[in-house]
């Protein structure tokens, strides 16, 4: 029997797949994109900027936004693309699914982004 799913709220999540593509790892000068939901608020990091905003979740339904980000220059073009894609995925998410330590955000067409628990339980 598998482990029970990690809770959506109160868990630190690290982005590992965006639109079915692997994301940029955390190299020497890179920090992985992350998110955390506490008390109806999303906080996180896109790889370049901090992101925050309200989130509502009911069962498997989820809605983020409006989201705000800091405005640091993202000198790495690939990280800039990842940041843009992550914000689009959060804005488009309609449902969430957690299996074990993996969170998937989905829209009507399928998977938008996948996250894993940053600290194994």
C-alpha cells in the first residue's frame, strides 16, 4: 500500500516538471522554483523572483491569484522562460492531484506542472 498523499497546505514543494518538460536544476548559482501554501496564501520562488498571492482549494479544485512577483532581472534566458511558464501554469490551474509526494497542477487539457516535496516525509 502506498503512502498517504502529502497535504497541499503546509508542505514545501519544488518544481520538477513544467508542461511535461524537466525544469532547470539547482546549479551553483540557481535556486529551484518552489511553492508553499499556508492559510489561503501562496508564497514561492520562480527561479528568478518571489511570487505570492491568494489560493483557494476545495477538494481537487484549486485557484491561484491574482499573483504578484518581485521584479528582479532574470539574466538567464532559460530561467526567464521557466518563470513565465510557471506563472502561466499557476494562473491556468483548475485542479490539483497529490499522489504520495508528488503534486500535479492540471487544467482541462492535462498536466501543467509537477512538484515534489522538498523534504521527504
